[in-house]
C-alpha cells in the first residue's frame, strides 16, 4: 500500500488521516452537542473543559488532515452520474471547509471570552486578547452553526459511503477507501 494517494486509491496517510479525523470529529460533535443545552454549573464546566481539552489535542491532527487533503492529489473520480459526482465534490469540500472553520473558531471563541485554553490541567495556552464580548458572541454563533452544518455533512458523507457499500455494492469505491483489493 502506497503512503501517498494514487490515481486508483487513497494512500495510507490519507486513510489514517480520515479515520483519526473522523473519530476526533465524532467525539467533539458528540460532546459539544451534549453540553450545549446544559444550564450553567459544574457539569457544564466539566463537559466544556473536556471539549476544549480534546479540541486542543485534536487541533494538529485536524489541521494536518485539511492541509494534506488540499495538497495531495486525489484519486480519479469513479464513473458515476454527473450530479452524483458534483454532490461528492461539494460534500468533500464542505467537510474540509467546515473542519477548518471549527478548528479556527474553537480556540478563538475561548480566547475572545478572555480565557486560556486549558488542556486537561496539564497546560494552559493564554489568550492573546482580552475579553471581546461582541467578537465572542459572533464566534459562538459561527462555532455553533458550523458544528451543526458539519454534523449534517458528516451524516451525508456516511450515508453516501453506506450507499456505495450496501446498495450499489460498489467494490471499486470501497477498495479505494478501505485499501482492500477490488474484486
């Protein structure tokens, strides 16, 4: 298996990036959506702190994922109807764009609230700015709307993968994603 993408399949780096990124995004979305409606208090602080800590650790792998995908040559598209091809392109672009929005808006939301980014109590990354109430509120909206759009796009992506695997039984599509030889 090649490290880099080829015209026929995704390479090992892209596959590893995909699955690490998927796991991090699912965890972050799950935690973020869980605590979003909680009243202020210790439980909210715990879940928000966990979300921020995991987000800080996830920053580099997710940033690497976006940069790798942007610079790496993707495999050639598989033959499919033009509208499906376009939907696939738009969905992948949305996934990358929304991941970028989340990894930028997350830290900025914390910092514009005048707080450091605390990572499991191990280290604190101080805010480069004082509290900026208007900016903080705007970033909370961006991060909140971005998370919901990312969730919808992830669901679309998973449904498309399930369609390829279970309905179409498209072995070529699955082989390029999973690294198994097409039969």
